[in-house]
C-alpha cells in the first residue's frame, strides 16, 4: 500500500486536476514522504498518528503542551449532553508547524473523549471497559479554536469507514479484498 499510494495519488491528480481532495488516512501513512506528496499535489490531509510513530513530533508536542501559552491558548473543551443523562467531555489540543523532518512540517490535533454517567463517574461499555477515546491526527490545515472540533469530527469519519470495512470483511459478510476486485460495484454500494 505504501508504495502504491505514491503511484496512484499522482494519477488521480492527473485525471482530476481541479478536484479538491482531502486525504483521510490511517497511521500506515503517517510519514514524511506521504506528507510531502500531499503538499506537492496541493491536497489537504488528515492522517492518524499511532502511538509509537513519529517520536520527534510527539516530543515537540509534549514540550509545547507543558507551556503556559499552550495551556491557555491551544486547547478547547466541550461538554455534550446525551439523551440517557450521560455527558461526553471532548478535549482538543492543537499544535501548528511541528517539524516532521528536514524542511517538512505538519499540524497536530490531540483529541480525547470521555463519557460520564449522571453521577460523574466514567461510563463503561458492556464489557466493563471505560468509555474513553483518545487519538492524534496530523493535519495540513492550520489549527485554531474555530476549526479544531470540525477537523476532529472529520478524522473520526475515517474510523467509521474502517469499522464498516471490518464489518463487511469479518462480521458475517465474508467480503474480502478479492471480492472488491471481482465485484467492485457491489462493494461500493455496500459501503454507501
């Protein structure tokens, strides 16, 4: 996939030069060469950064996060009231112009969501696991208070797509990659 993306994305750009594309990708693509490719194609990107990858980026964000300026200016929290009496607390922290490599920069969104019961304790799912979600994205878009939650919502859309793909593949439909090649129209309709 990593090698193919450097061939396929320029072909898509060549076929659709004016189409505005936002590249949503999983952590496999969280690397400097792909970020540079998106910049060369003038495409926006939003890529999941998995724990353990791009340690240089993590170190820079961790250091900035401890400063008073970032604590005051570069984080936002919102509370969402749910119908069952629970609440969701969403916190976004953002970092602009973080160095990825030599002459390469990105913006980083740190997102955390915790669901609370009416009594204030952290809610648990059917398996007894706390309802807590935490992730990071690399973004081509400069981040600020007005767009951080919008981009986090967009980033979570990729996870929904991945879950659908997993359902088609592993939860009773047995739709493997070969099926996508043999009958791409049905595969696409399932995903729609």
